[in-house]
C-alpha cells in the first residue's frame, strides 16, 4: 500500500479509516503502539496524545488499542505485551519510531518472543517503524513547493543519528527523497550525534558553498531538548552569516500524519500484506549458517541487556568540561618566545580573567606553528584566523574586537583558512 502520488495516498488513508470503522475489528485482535519513553513528561504526552486520537479514529473498539514504552516511562511495553498475550489471539505491535535500529531490530523482537512463550499460542507480529513512509515525502514536498526552490538553495536533513548503519542509510534515503521531490540540487543528510556528518559541521560547510538559503529539516517525531539545541545553533549561525537565509522547517510531529502512517501499516497487515522489517536477514532474527545459534539466544540477550542497562550512561549529554566559544593558540616556541609571546600569553589570560570571560575561551600555548621569524604567532579557531607580529598592545583589541565581537585585526592577519 506504499503508493506515491500527491493527494492520492491521503485519500486512500481516509478510506482505510472508514473501512476499519465500518468493519469492526474482532475483539481477539489487539493493537499495541510502542514509544521510546522519555524522562520529560512533555515528550511522553505527545506520544500519548497520538494514541488517544488513534483510539478516537478507531472508535468502534477502544479497548483493543494499547500503548507502552520501551524505557524511562510507564507502562513498560515488556510487561504490557506479556499481559496482553494472555487475552488475545493476535497482537500487532507498531513501534512509533522512525527507523529500524537496535530497539526495533533487537529489543522488541526479544520482548515479543518472551511474550509468545508465556502465552497460549498468541500470534504477535511486529510492524515496521514509520519513518520511511512516502507520506512524509509528500508532506514536505507540499510545504516546500510554494517557496520556489532555486539552484543555490541547500536542504540539510538533521536526524537523531544511530550506531546502526541501516538506520542511518534509511534516514539518508528519506532525506534525499524529500530533497528530490522538492527540487533541491543540494541535499545533505546529517546527524545530531552517533554518526557523521554532524549537523553543525554540515551547516558550516554548506554555508561556504555560497547559498542564498539553507533549509533545515529536523527529522524528529516530537519536539524536545535536541530540537531546541538545533534551533539555538541555527539562530547563532544565522547571526554570524547574515547574507544567508536559514529556514527551519517543522519537525515531523504532527499528530494526524503519524496516525495516518500507523493506520496504513495496520490496514496493510489486515489485507494480508507481508510487513517485513528491513532486517529480515539479521543474524539475530533468523538462522543463517553459523549464526543460527544466536537467534533469540544468549548473544542476542546480551546485546539487548547491555543497551537497556547502560542507556542512561551512554545517552548524549553535556560534556564534563565547560564549553568554549573560541580556541586561541599562542606559539611559545623558541623564536616566538624571544619575540615576547610569553608576555602575550600571560596578558591574554589576565585580560580575559578581568573581563570575567576566561571560561568562555580556551587558551593553549603551543610549540612551533611554522611562522618562525614572523612571530609571535597567534591562531584563533574555529574562525581559522592566523595573526603574525603580535605584541602585548594588540591583546586588548584581540579580546574586545575579535573574541567578543568577531571583528578581525586586519593589520595583523597572516592568513585566513
């Protein structure tokens, strides 16, 4: 049922809803929607609102629809599945997640196998995640259509990022699909963490290609801390690069669209279509030669347990050191030291300390920077500005103009990278 065509797919979804409502679902079938779970009540509420609206749209059998979380929130999907498997002959599990990474490929199948073993022959089926559905491509092409995309415009998709190569490739495929449908010449997939390129690097490098506009597509189900950090960085970058217009597109989390994709999966299953996950050849799912002993076995359990137990420690968070705005390198090798670089280094630190901004900048004394005879040499990053013939008298300007106001000292510039 994965059909493209503007307007056609949405009308087919609406027909699906009518078909489901007109033909009541047998009471022995249960639908279970599984979210990741968050420590933030707002993120969980958005998922719960989606399920509540789905319950209304499937109003003929509200008791057949359930929701649970993988972790960090209640009810836990593992306990829920074990309980439901005792009451129904068939259970359809829909992960409300974008792509098939560790949770969908490993954690959920293990939970399902465990629930099956404790039931009396309940048929539990795992539906695919929702992130590759063509509805998302259609929606964003419609959002971008009136913006008159030109050749110099760039689309940068930002995903959560994963250590699973398949999930990253699925994300890239979806972003390229949206870019092609909208008419972009340049489309760049990027990640918040765990995979490359990082979204900050992608944005900074894209800005050097001379675009008039850069569109940022945050490929996230719901709003949260990560999305806020991405917005903050885009705002900061747009303040520095005023000749480029940065356009933040809406994130995926519009309830009705997520509902439509879930309903499409359910109807396809009800129609007898195989909804196979892209990991059907995963060594932890089916016997494949020497890997057959790993199916549902100890190795698979170890992979899942390790992730579930260490998730808190492995979660992306603030670095233990203070973040800094710029990194200043001061050469204190023999030649530059003879020309006064030690005094420059000391005055720089004193000045930053007196301004109470020392923690905002990283100051490092280095060995030779390769500017012998032209020093003292000072380099400022990430700006890529190298200065020569610096003196202590230049430090006030370096701090107040360059470090605080991004205004370079033209008379001292050696090179700009």
